[in-house]
């Protein structure tokens, strides 16, 4: 989504953009990038391709077009396309890192990223805490203080399309959608929209929900998303005897995911680590109270007790208590939702992202002119 937002900004500003996808792809995602006004080049390479062969292929593909900028999404093997672009002769290489550093990455990954960053004109993080985890410091990009940028790494926060999200929510018949999905009316709906992977912590939510039901019989859980943990999570729900109280919606298109958020009363983002926390921002844009783990990008997005509730990572009891608190205090729930919506509008809306990206590109492309 961040890359799609980037493409939309660049094409709207009359730049010619080509997205180079070197591994497998989803046709639906390809269409979204094309609809945004970019070309898409599909290499469809096998992931078993060796590093040297991949490096030579990327260098050749980049050199064939010699773009003014190569913007690498720093996901494995993130360093490789940076070196390929530099050795192809590209003057301006940018990169964006989407995840924070964790011990699972290992020290070598941090050394490699820091080394690769030295070969870029700009190395961007999606949150200040994520940037600090890799570099030990952070530098918030400000379009009005470009001359003060002393480092090539800084933060440009992810953004959300506030107007589009609000439009989806305002035109939705919530009761009708609930009936269609057999989601009960009249009781609190707790929800999560996430990939079902260990780092996203949906197992923590299921465990907390099982405790909540003991104290609050009137509650329902909706889980939107798919992933390798789905079988385990379904089994966990069954073992807790919660099948009648939980809906696994499965994977959803973005617009449908926004509709589902709109029918939820509380959105939970229980990630074990998170670069930014896009789902939390989207839920806040809908005016929904967010309960999130106190980690990396999420604690930058959600202000505890003001725009949502934070709980210690992995603390099932604390999550359960937060849910119980919101269910029993509708005024607080509403207050947090309104405050969260205001925070997203002021700091994380797409217009801010657009200004910063345009300033970044214009600064590096025209600094020698």
C-alpha cells in the first residue's frame, strides 16, 4: 500500500513511473499499479536464483532504461537492487524500509542495511522508531527544512487516504453488511485486519478474547485476513469453544476491509513488532477506537489514553482489560475514536505524504541545477 501511494504521488506529479517486479506477482496488484498510471515490468524470476545471477539481471534491467531515480522497497534481498542500481550508473537511488530491526534479523542484517544505505541518496523509514532501531537515531523529513538534512536516512511516515476511507464508511449500511456476514447486531464487535502470521500477534488477541468472554458474555470477534497461522488460529478458537463467537472472514480487498472495519466497534492491532501500523491508522481514520501493542511504529501512531489504548507486547491480560474497559465505557470509546481520527488527519493523511515525497524527489533531482 505504501508503494502504491508512492506511485500515485509520482504519476500525479507528471513523472513517468515503472514498477519492476522481479519475483512472483499477483495480477490484481499489477492492475492496481497500472490503474495508478505506472507501467509494470514483470521479470517473474525464480526465488532460487542465486544472488550473483539476480544482481546481474537487475543491473541489466535497470541499465536498459537508465531512470533518473531507482526507488527500492527494502525487503529481502533489499541491498542487492541498491548495489545493482548504483553499478548500473543511476545517480539517485532511494530506498524505503518497512520493518523495524528485531533480534531475529541478526547483526549481519543491520550491518548490511547500514552499508547499503551509504550507497543511497535517501534511505527512508516508515516510522521514527523503526529508523532508530536500524540506525540508532532518527531524523523526521521536513519539506521546509531540506537544507538541514545532514544524514541520508530519515522518516517519512506512511499515510492513509482519509477522504476515501470516510466516504466508504459514510455510504455503508452497517446493519445490512452484518446480516449478510452473519455478524450479530446489538453486541460489541471486536475486530482485527491482518496477515495471519506470528509477528502480527493474532494468537494473542484470540487468547485475550477467550478471557474476555468469561467477564463479558456479549462480545463477538471478527478476524479479517489469511496467512500461514490460519489453521492454528482456527484450532485455537475451536479448542476454546468460541466457534459461535468468531468469524474468520478470510482475505479481503482493501475497500471491503475498510467496510469491515466500519462495522467493528473496537479494532485490535496486537503485533509483536510493526514498522508503522497501517491498519491502526485506517481504523483511526474511520473513527474507531484502537487497542494496539506498545511496539515500534504503533506507539508512534497511537497515544496511550488519548487516541487509543496501548498494552505491553504479548500481555494477554492487559489486552483483555483494555477491551473490557472500552466495552464498559462507551463514552471513552467514542472519545478515543474522535481523537484518533483527528490525529490521523493532522499527521498521517495522504496530502502530507504527497508534499514530502514531491519535496524529496524535487530536491535530489534538481539540487545540481
